[in-house]
């Protein structure tokens, strides 16, 4: 489970912003009636879902993208060569291009709380830290500061957790995160952390044929039931896999490219059958609507996330989906054990305190200096649970909406 994420100096994110998955401790009747929206971890209540609202270009997508790219660095940095330039862009105004970007995450693995962070420029890792709470008290696993000296013994400081930690440090370049290299070198605690990010954080919906085949094979009956609950008239789905030859496939190995001959790729084909006539097949890709295709792949991914209590990151969850389907997807998380979802959306139907707690609703607003500001409805202490959140949001009570001057005179200037 994820408890908290902090970001600074990513894209439109200038100052540190905090996305807190820990419930705000509201004692109101509305919050108490939504007990399915949280789950317990020791003495804390953890949110199962967080919705992020904001105008176009406010920076909502940058929050999701910053988290995704930071997690990808954890998973891939042990493969980076010296010529790699990190794909993160810092805030472009003032002197922030010269400052490092910072990522911090608090999470739980095997019932132990961890706090992991790192900072970096586009060219190198600057700092990295890992702490944990094995007995409820904060203890150091390692810290790293590349500006503290020239020797690895000056740059790194270790607790007593990692076996032969300096051996790992000697094999860790400034392009590589220590946690990634330590996992690759078979250090136990690092492997646990690495696998948490690899297996428990879904950076978006997956469409790779091998994964899709596995998810469908394992969950076909659940997918069909979920589609029927969503008012789909699909009563059966079959999967056919074929091998498709590909010649002269270019494989990028970082510093050189290799041409592979006679490669083959798996090609999946889904056939759907409908209630009106269960004998007539439909090709999912060619004959079903975009909305039906998106619903199918959404359900396929969401069921896996919920069954395995993962965290899902989704930008614009309503893409090709009806607003009622979005509500349905979010409610699936609320009836899960401890699955979590962080999503951006323009679907204001969910801005309803009968469906979401105030601490589950976040807004992003673009400041005058071009940076993004993130804040929660929970911060508005004077906003009572009996008020209409959707109406207040659309009226601009929380900012985070576009202010459009669509007066008749302005519109006429466009036409004329």
C-alpha cells in the first residue's frame, strides 16, 4: 500500500506538493457512512481512491507522469548507460532548471513501513535515502549524497541492514539508483523494495499481448460478470493467439542497434458474442465500438489490480467511458480489500459527498507564475458535508476550472 507521495520540480510542479493517501480523520456522519472508501493499517485509515480535478493545462497529468517516470527510474536505472539523459523536465521558470527534481514515497511492504526518496537532475542522481520502521521506530537503511565527497565511503552512509553495502556502492554510477543496483546484486531488502514497485504499482493500463493473455486466462469469468454488471450485452469472449512473423526488427541496446532476423510476435484476437444471438461472432478490434473496447481492457486491468491489492495510476480515467462506468470502476476499488487508485478526471458526477469523502478529492490550479498547486477539499474547513460539491466546483469555489470569457462580442471577433 502507498501512504504518501511528495513531488517537487517536475514539469509544472515547482514547490513540493503532497498527495496523502492517509485519511484526514473526519468524524462527520458523511465520512463515517463511507467506511468502504478506506481500509485500516495499524492505527491509521488509508484511502482506497483519490480523484484529482483541474482545468486543462493545470498540471493534473504532470502529477501522474512525474510518479510514473520516477517509478520507471527505480525499475530501469540499473540498465542505464553513461549517455542516458533522464526524461524528466524541471520547472522551466526562475532558476529551477538548475535545481534537482525530488521524489519521495512512503509505503508498506510485508507490514513494514518504508520511506524512500531520491533527487536528480537530467544528467545524474544527486541524493538517495531509504529508511524503514521495523519496530515502529525510524531506522536508516542507507543515505547517499553525491556532493558529500569523492569516495564512496564519503557519499554513502549505511545502517546494518544491507550485506556488504559498499560493494554495491562501488558498482553504482551516478546514472543508477542504489536501490536498483542492490536489487540486481541480490540484496534482500533491496529486492523486496524493487519488487514492490514492479508488482504493486501499476503505472497505467497494460496492453502487452503476453500480459493481456495472462489476465484474460485467469479472470475470464470475472471479466464477463463485470461487463454484464456494466450493462454490456456481451455474454461470451474467446481468445485466439497466433504468431506473426516480423523481419529486420531493430533492437535498441542503448549504445548500438542490432537487427534481428525472423522474429515472431504474438498476435491476440478477441471474439465477442452478444445476447441477441449467441452464435454470431464479433471481432473486438474491428467490429466493437471504441467504448466497448476501452471498457473491456479497463475491466481486465482493474480486476487484476483489485485481486492483488495494487495501486493503479490513471490519467483521464473517463477516456471513452460513460460517467456512470467511471463511477462503477471507482466503486470496485471501494469494495476491495486494500487496492488503491489515483486518477485524474473531469467527471464531476463523482463530486458528491455521498460517494467520496472530502479527503479523497483533490484540485490542481495553475498559479500566476505557471506552476501547479495541489490541494484537497479537506483543506476547506468551512465547506460543510451538506453542501453541493459539484455545483460549488463548477461555480469556481475551489478554482481549478477554466475561466472562459465567451461573451457575444468576443465570439464574434473569432468569426469576423
